[in-house]
C-alpha cells in the first residue's frame, strides 16, 4: 500500500538581467507576438509545450539553471532586449489617425461584451469561432490604439478538452483552471481589498469577483462567482462555458450583462460606446436603462439614450444560436427589475418578443431593440439577419431595415505563420506590417520567387505532418490499437513526404456545417484519395457540443470511414481541436475544405486564416467566401437554392465537391511539368494571399466598426445626452406620438398617373396625407424609381423626396409635391411611400413604420 502523494512545485528565481520576462508573461500581448513567445520557447521548448504555451506556468517550472544560463547568454540577451524594445514601442505608439479623429482616449471608450474570448490556448475561456473572433477583435483594437475594454466571464472549467475513443465517441473532459496561472489579477478598491460587485438573483444576492488584465494597449475585465460567500449553486454559475441548463444560462447572462456594467462602474470606467457581441450580453441594456431611470429619466427616454450608444452584432442564422428564455423563468428573475425600470412586466417582456418564440424572451430581440447600430458578419449574413429579425421593423422592406453587415476578419499577426512573416520581412522589409489595408501593396507577393514560395509552404507542411503524426499515434495507442494498425493509419503523416496533397476540414461539428458531404459517394472518394500516382489525405478535427448528439454522430461517422480499409491513412481524425492545432492546420494543409449548408454560414473565419497563408479554399460560396472568391484564388461550390430539399442539395453539392477535387484540385497540384512543384498551384496560392490579406484582416474589420458604428454611436450618444438628456426625452416623446398616430395615417395620390412621358418632360406628382395629428415635418414622402427584375421584384435605382406644401385639401389633409424629371430611359417602375422621420434618429427607418400608396 502506497502512502499519501504530496505535490511540490519548486519555483525558480528569475535573474535580475531578465526579470522582465515576468512582465511579458503578464500581458496577453504574448498571445499574438511571436517575439515574446519565442523567448520562452528558447529557454525550454519541451517544457513550453508541456505548459500549453502558458508563460506564467512556464516561469514557475523552468529550471533555475536554464534561467541563469540565459542571463549570461549574449545572443539570448540581445533577443530579450530587442523584444522589450519592440514591446515598449508598441505600447507608446500614437493611435492611428482615423481612430484619433473620432475617439479621444481621455474621454471616449468602447466596451466590448462577449461570452467567450479566444486570445490563446493558455486562457481557456473560448469554445470556437465566436470566441476566436472576439479575441482577434481585441487584438486589432489594441493594434489600432482604440480606447477599448473587453468584458467577459472567467470560467473555472471553461470549455471541455476532447478525446475520441476507439468507437469514435467524443469524450468531454473538464479541467479546473487555476486562475493564478492566468495573466489576470483581482481588481482592488481604494483600500486595496478585492473588488466584488453584487448581482441580484431571486431571493438572494450573488457576489461577483472582478479580474482585470492587459492585452497590449487595451484592458480586459473578467467576472467569476466562485467565491466562498456564495452558495455552492451560485459558485457554479461561471464554472462552464455554455454548460448547465436554462437556469444556469440566464444566470450567466445576468452576470455578464448586468454584472459587466456594474464592474466597469466599480473600476471607474465610463464607456461611451457599448458593443454587444451576440445576444448573451443583452441584459447590459436593461442595467444601463436602470441607471438612467434612477437618475431621473423615464424608461422610454432612458432606452433612447442607452440604445444610441449601443452596437449589436449577431453571428448566426441558426435558431439554436439565439437564446430564448421561457416567460415564466424570465419573470422569476426580472419581476423586481421591471419595477426598478418603472415599467410593467408586459412592457419588459415586449422588448424580447419575437414571432417565432411566442411565450419566450429572445435575447437577440432585446439586443436589437436596445441598440441603434446592428450588423451581421458577412454580406450574405447581413441579408439573412435582416430577414430573420425583420419583425423588429415590421413595415420596412428587409433590405432597407437597419441591419447592415461588417464582414469578419482575422488577426494577421496571430495567424500568419512565422515563416511567411520572415519571408515578407526579407522581401518587403518591415513596412508590410503597416500596409494591411492597402490592396495595391499586396500585389508584390507575385515578386516572391515561385520556388521560395513553395519551399516555405513545404516547411510548414512538414511541421504539421510531424505534429499530426505524434497526436494521432498517441490517440490510437491510448485506444489500444496495435502498432501495425497505427502504422497503416498514419503512414502518410510523414514530415519527409510533403509531396502528398493534404486537405483540411476543421471546425465545430454541427449538422449545418455538413462535415460528411465528402462521403456522398464513398467509392468515388476512395478512388480519388488512393490514386497511386496522385494520392491525397484529408484531416478532420473539431468538437461537438456535449449536448449536440447529431454533431457527435458526425464524429463517429468520420471515425468509421477513417478505420475502413479503403480509407486507412487517407482520412485522419485528430482529437482536441484548439487554437494551437488550428494555427498548425491553417498554415500546413494545401487545401481548406468548407461545406456549410447555405445560407447558414454566417461568416466563417478558418478559411480566412488558411487563405492568408497561401492555403487554397475549396468551399461553398457562403459567408465570407462568397465575397473572397474571385475565380483565381481557390474554388467555389455553387449552393443550390434553399427551396430544394436538403437531400437533393447534399447530393448535388457533394457531387460538385468531388468533381472539383478530381478534375481540378488534384490535377493542378500534381501538374509539376518538370518542376519540383506545380507553377499553376503556386500562382493560385499567391493569388489567395494577395487578394485575402488586405480584405479579411481584423484591422480592416475593426476600422469598419469604427467608421460605420463606433464613431456614429459615440456622436449619437453624446448628442442625446446633451442638456440633461433633453434630446433623448424629445425623441422618446416623438416616437410615442408617432406610434400612437401611425395606424390612422392615410395617403392618396391627387394627380392621375400617366402611362408615358417624353424625354425631358416633367411629371408633377401630388400626394395628400391624413397625418392623424402629426405635423407635416414628422413625415417623409418619397418616390422610388427602378427597373423590374426577371423574378418580378423591383431594383430601386433612384429616390426623390417630396416637399410639403402650405396648402391643405378640403378634408384637411397635408399636401406633398414632387416635380419629377425621369432620367432613366425606357420602361421603369416608380412607387410612392411615406415614413416618419426625426432629425435625432440614428437610422431614418428605425421606427419600423412605413406606408405605401
């Protein structure tokens, strides 16, 4: 019988000459700066990997001798000083001019709320694309010098790590995080005590600890409830990301939204723009309204003031991605809150009302009604979101309602392989890092010699093959496979054999992403992959949510195919997809495959990460790829119209995928033509980099937010807050008056419409409007001129406003006039309509009211 096991960690003392390693480890800047991470890796690469690339853990466990050697190593010290100099320069750089014109760091601040943040694998508070996107947004905000603070939850267990057993079953493992291992610190008050804010839940108050940290030039704020003074149930609120039941979810979102606002107030931060990244944080709107009501505003004016400075981004057209809470559950949590807002519960419930969720409180609906700047995350998704959420503006054509789009981007310094960065430094100098938004600049990629370009990719591919080989062999040994079987399954994962075509499919396993579309014709796929002269391997990786049984079934299906004799070694399923594996995959494969069910891919960013590294996309033309594909930089799979049944779409799109693979992808890759590489392939890979780097990077994305949303929201919130929020009161009162009158507003045309007009002639149009008590200036009357499309819809080409006249009809109607001189030739369509308008509105159609003649 063995005695008790005691664990002891012997920590080194960092020599004075390199003591600022601890400072570098305490700033999430390391999550995107390779120079910083390189210092730690050089000290002990094996330990660095064993510590999951966590610099704070690394510095606790690295050998004292190694630190002392480094402190005497001239080469290491030179690198250390160079990294410190670059770090200090980065922190002190002036803000980008466009940002500085709109934001004063002494006065303005953007607060960015999200349920997950994917900065780095060492901070496990992310699950997938939303979190990685949020992390990239923060990094780009830091790069641009935007005054910015990120707000999220600090999960004790975070998201799960994944293993796949011998039968292809996903097994979820939760590992508690020691918060002392993270580059975060408990916030303290003026007396030096840990700062805790309080959030009310039914029958109790929950204490919430506030953690703060730095990510370059921005601040991060995280909240957790795992405190001794809370009940065991309340301590578990922030245990797991997307874990627990509906009760847990609403509690997490109360802590994030309401607690997040209170945490910022307690820290003395006063955001002027509030960005809700998905609906999880929408309760922040209610908390900020409560503040304004308690300061003396009525609820309607408070909502106008709060919404004016709020930006909302929706990320998914999939219904399951939108949180909806049962009315009974919601009432239990917000009965007292409604009273504090000074409104009846029915009014509060109406803020979350949506037609598809009768009896439910929709967080997306609340976020839309509580903001004035809204967007989807690609051009297609903007249109889809405008249609899905059009109920908020019921009389407005979907294409004109206030939901626009800002296409996502990825943080290039994080995801561009160091080999490519080094090659760019060699050929372009360091200036390329400041030219990320200049499309013309990136034409110079074509000047890189083809062989050099190809060799760089082959080096990355060899690194990936080595890592995959290690991971997959360990996976199969744990599952009890024989060494002979493992050798067959991993025979192509050889870093010395980079001449085989390598395809990657890695993302969350959800049914709409159609991970098994390749298997519509297994015999044909096997023939393509196993061609002895032109073989190919496809690597699959990804997690399914623990409660997503269909998603887990996809993993089992792929596992079964990978174990079939005809696919052995040609289909590889690797477990535990995380940021570290993602960085290796998107830089090392030859082709990135993406097969979502159109139009359910809101954006997708993994293909961007691959494309900027010269990996070619083979993807359905959905999300971002519908904007990125130009015919020279990859391959596009044409989606079939949604009115076809899914089985038909899968069959047809799966056939096109295999056609492209067999007839274009494989032949191009292996068309060496006497070279050691395919010139055509290199040409297309260069086109991928050249076209995608300047258009799909996170700096472009954040600048789009600054110019389209943050800047206008900053100005609008300031405008409505003037004179004790008198403009907010005025706008709220005007909206109430219009909403009450609008059902009684009527309009008619006074002049007979002619069927034809000669060029240059004027068409006088007169419209009479029964304003139902509104003033003429409360209403805009306009004429829309366009041409009819083949499907019978009208494409608006021009619009002209009417002017109100002094005269009235005998019935007392206001008269509006337009003397129209058509400039479009030939047959055209014109339509007349009216809608309310006020100079203080953020969007001319935000009230959702419109009347067509």
